[in-house]
C-alpha cells in the first residue's frame, strides 16, 4: 500500500503505536537539513514509524511547514503532530521487512 493513501483508521492506529514510542530523531533550529532528511529516511527504512521532536523553538506554522518538507523529502506521511512532536510513516517496500500491520 502506498503510505500516502492511508485511511483515517490506519492513521489512528499508527498514532496509537506512536504514543508510547520514544523520540527517534531530534530536529534543531536549522530545520530540515540534508543530514536530518537522510537520517529520517534511514530510520523510516529501519522502523517504518518514526517519532520526531522539534527542539528549535519554531512556531506551529513553521513546524507544520517542516512536517510537510520532511514528508515530501522522505516520501513518507506525517500521520500526526502534537506540539513539538510528529509521527512519520513509510511502508517498507520489502514485504519481508515490514514491521507494522495496518489492516
């Protein structure tokens, strides 16, 4: 399934999984740098669901723009964002490596 076509129920399930998850990646005041984007891509390949904390003091509009920029750059979906944290999901293309069942 293309992660950009997630249903509301699937997004809800992913947000539930993310509630107990520790932060996987910290994004500072520089925002979506090449290093941050590359690291997020690696974590998405490894885990499929990645929790990102934004620590750079951006306002909510700037964080929303960062969520969109990171999702586009990593071909993932931001399935939820609350305050300074956001959850990104990208289905692993190898069925044997998929860790999260969405159905």
